[in-house]
């Protein structure tokens, strides 16, 4: 097979170099089997070399890597343009190739929290000095790009580089600091904060922004702020330079509430899961503020938080009511033909309404996925009532439908069985797979009476 030309290899190299880390990792996995003389062997080697260099870059510049995202204009934290990271790395390799080689050797047996950070910190310090001086050219571009993304971005980037050694030492302890509150973790967090303030008197907010970028959920940095400030009161935190972190978190909650209100009921299971995750996140965020800050419900942040909690319960309960509504529309009922029978019976004149079925499935998935956050969120009772009501409706629908089939009174048996298939889907979400399987088996065993021919 013909190998790729040099021109195409160069083109691929440029595309790989510009690709995000996740894309490079995906390419590496996809090309892992292309060995030997296959046409993609050279591409595999190119991607592997790029992936190895990215690993080295991300360890050396680890304190600022997660802050270099997109265009660097995201208001939900301190970020810089992703392209700035590329120029910084390119400039650093040209400025100190020997230092980069030494860092590469140190990476072989590097253990965070155990191995020395000196080879990496030395390179970051050189980068900080070069950005401050604005030369070589790549470092001037870094400064210009950061300044263009946000006012004061260039200076903020320099501060982050200066704080990198402190953040690197703290980063490996973040899981401990965010998972366990106690004297030991509080003391360690305060020492790290003190070290950051020794770099610059006004470095505190930037230090916490950098820690937030290292966390899987950036808003969890409020735990560390609370530990450093010994669970501050709302007024004390609001008047400090760290008040913006709590304000930003409450703005995130408001944004999440708006997103849940606009959930697309036609979106199916993926949309339902995402909305349920957002509900869980909001309940955790509300709990975070209540745990980390001494607030009063009647005023200020406490009052705002109380309204947010009520709004969450309201919007979720609205979606729960819609689940009940669409489940009923998907399985329509009608009065019995015989006046002596007063109960409602299933209507089997038309196939299931696809729109109602789809929306019911989406919203029942949503109701199922919010079970872990229902108690704290204040909508556990509404959820339980809906599931019980829909469950009883399904039981009634199955009994009546099977009875109509057995007696031969079913308007259209084929349509009736289509509705029973919908009941099976709903049963999985309202109860479990066993309940759904019971409906399947009963439907399969149910037969309509055989018609007998009469002679003339």
C-alpha cells in the first residue's frame, strides 16, 4: 500500500498540532493498530509524538493548562485563550531546550507530592520572566492574546505563572482538601494561601481561581475559601475580595434553573439525563453555599438562596406533573359502552400518539434520574405521588386491556398490543424491569376468543 506523501504528512502534522488534547488522545487510540508499513503508520508515529509532547507540556505547565480554554473570554472564571498555551510552550522550548530535556527525564519516574517539582518550576519561572519582558516574540504574543481576551489579562497571566509553584504543590492535595474538613486540611490550605500572598499581596483571588481550574467542579473551591476564612459570615465574605466566588456560584444556579425550565420534552433519554444531572448539580451547589458560609435566610444571600431552592422545587414539580399528563395522553381512556359499567376503559381505536409517548418517556426518565437529589431538593413527595399515580394507571390499563382482548370486546387487538408495548416502556421507568417483564409475559399469554363458523 502507498504511504502518504510528504505534503500530506505535513498537512496532517499541522492539523494534529492545532487539535485539542482530547482529539489527539482519540486519534492515538484509533491509530494504535496501524503498525509496520501501512499508509497510516507515519500518521500514527506523528500522533504518538504529539501526544508525548502534550503530556510533557501539561506536566510542566500544569498549574495553568486548565485555565487556557477556548477564546479565554468565559465569564465563569479566570481563563486565557487556548492558543496562548501553544505559543508559551513553543517559546519555552526555544528559550530553554536543555531545561525542557531535563524536565522530560524527570517525568519518567515523577510522582506528584513525592518527587521534586524543581525542573518544572524552573521552566515556569523562565516563562514568567520572558512574558514579563515580552521577548522572545512568542512570549509577547502570549501577553497580547491574553490582554485581548480580557482587560488586564496579560498581567493576570503573569501572576498565574508566578503562582505556579505554589499551585503545583497544592494541586495534588485538592481531593483531600475538598473531601475532608478538619484541622489538618484547614492548616494546610491556610499555609498554601499564605505562600501565595508572599508572591504578591493581591494574589489571593488569583490563587483561588487557579485552584478552581484544577477541580472537577470549579465551584468546589468555595470549600477551600471557607476553610481558609474559618467559615465566614455572609457579610464578611461579601465585603472581602473573595465574595465574587459566591456571587458567581449563585449566578450559575440561576442559569441552571433557566436551563431546566426549557428542557426539550421531545429530546428523549439523553436530554432527560442531562437535565437530571443539572438538577443534582444545583442541589449540590445550594448545599455548598449553606455549608461553607454562615448565612441568614431572611436577607442577602440567604434570602436569594431560599428563593433559588423554592424555584428548583417548583420547576422540577412542573416537569413531574407533565410526566403524568403525557403518560395519560399516551394511553387514552374512554367511558365503557355499558351504562352499568362506570369505570373508564382503554380506547384502542388509534395507534399510540408518538408525540405523547416520546414526551412521556423523556419526562419519566427525568423523574427516575432525579431520585438521588429529590429529598434535599424538596420535590421527593411530588415525585413519589406521580410515580404511584402513573403506576396505578398502568396496572388498571393492563388489566382492562387484557380483559377486553380475552372477551373479544377489544376495538382493535393490534392497536391494543401496541399500547401494551408502550406500557412496558413506561413500567421500566416507573417501576423496574421485572414489572415490565410481567406485562410482556401476560400480554403474550393473553389470547382473543377464536371465532367459530356457523353453517347456513
